[in-house]
C-alpha cells in the first residue's frame, strides 16, 4: 500500500512574486520528521513564515509557507522537492519497517575539496555560497593563507544529493567552481577525505574558557553576553506556558518570542532531541517582529508532560535556544581579532544549517578580511 510520489510533497507558488510558496508534505510519520523537514528547508535558504503541523503518530500532514531569504535568492524547487521526499517514509509498509529497525543509518561519506586561489576580501563567502547552491554541506573548513597573497581553502563536505561518489558529479563541482570564481581560482581538487578528517573528529576548536562563557547556564538569566545596542534593547525574553487543562491527551505549549531565522527548526530540534512528540502545531506569522506558536505535545510514552521538573527542563531549553540560537564573542589576540561563533547541534551530530554562510556573509558586508578559519560540526 502506498501513495503517489507526486502527492507526498506538493509545492505551490503564489500568484504574486511576493507571495509565499506553499510546501505541503503528506506522508507516514516518523520520529523527528518535522525537525528534518525544517532543516532541509533552512538548508535551501528558505524562511518559514508560518506553518501547520498535524499527526496522529502514524500519518502526518505538514504545511510550510516559505519565502527565499534573502528575496534575491534563486531556489532550485525541484531539488528541494527531491530532498524533502528523501526524508519522508514513502508508504505505510516502509513506515512499519522503519519502526522495527534498530540500527541507525550510516553517516554520509565525507569528501575533501581543495581550492587554491588568489585571496581577496569576501572570497570565502563567495565559495560558501557556491557550495550551498550546489547542495554541498560543509562539515569542516581550514584556510591557509600564504605570504604571496594566495590561499589554500580546504572544505570537508558531504553531498545533499548523494551523488558525489560519481566522477560526473565531482567534475561538475570542480568546473562549476572554476567558472564561478574566474581568475581568482588557481586550481581545484576533490576526493574522498582521508585520515586527516578522522584526526579532526572529536577535537573541539573552541577553547574551554570560551566554551564556558558561551554556554554558561547563567547566560539565559543575563539575556546577553554584552550590553545590547539601543535598537536591540526592546527585545523581550521568550515566554513558554504549559497547560494540561485543555486537552485530555496532550500538553499545550504556548510560546511567544522574537522572530528570527530558523525559529521553526530550533523549536522542532528541541522537541526531537527531548523525545517530545508534536501532535499538532501552529506557527503564526510574524507580527511586529514577534511570533506565537501553539504546540500540542506528548512524551515519548504517549502521555502528557505532568512532572514539574520535566516541564521546567523543557521550557528552559526552549527559552535558551530561542534567545541565543547562536553564541558570539570577540577576543583580541595581539594584532588580530578572533571571532568565536558557536551553537548547539542535534543529538544526531548535525549542525544548524547555514551558520558558516551567515557569518561569512556578515563579515563580507562589513568589509572584514578573514585570515584564518577553524570551522567544525
């Protein structure tokens, strides 16, 4: 028993170019599906303006209203549909089989992309943008500048299209990079990552002292690592209300917070990693920079969240991630300045999409030259 592929994911564009595109997903449910779909949407540079989620634990129906972010972004809607389909159980039989599996899928292979280039301000972001458009996901980056004005950029990547094992896809990536970068590119090389990647795994590039400051339990109470500028001062802390009186089977979470990029993903990620099942959810449109979210949820055992400590822990996690989806500090090291950006990752090990993209975009817009990079998930 199955459902037609064309009906699993439906993408309907608005009548006006400024209208959001409606993405509908109708398929068997699985644990963490909402988080996975939000993640893919964010990887394509799309902003979820509002969303409706409904599931009975066996079948789910999800609707996203999305817009490119920024509006000038060109979205490959066909590739988006393919990626969303890959996250969906295709039929009820597949769903039951997935529920019975005890082994986790093997992680995707990691490839090493080496780019020799004439170093220029903003060039790292340009490469980052190209890789995003090619659906290549960056896992680690190492930048090695030379005294003669050149640089070797090393990107450890995997492929969202899962085709990088083919010579055709590898050649296409290298040629596309050369064409897009023009005279700035000296050479490119792409191959399966060797032992050098394994040696980097498990090694944090974040010094312990800075990690303590970035992820301190006192951060939520402080509200900010540094005083807010005047235009940021009016921002309010998020509120999370728990109500067990409205539904006999579900706990209602009512959330109000400042609107921000990736908000739907952040909330669904916390739910997934906390083993909280979202039966119904409504993410309302932004109003004066704020969002309202209503979620009917259950624990993994199908029961309401009654225990006060469990409620407190869940609310604290949600507030912390909504207030500080990224942690940023600036450290002076002699003549150089070091920018440290960190954010939590999923329990599966997947990092928040496009963080490196956003950081390099900001630095390029500010005219800041990047001399060295350590980036890892």
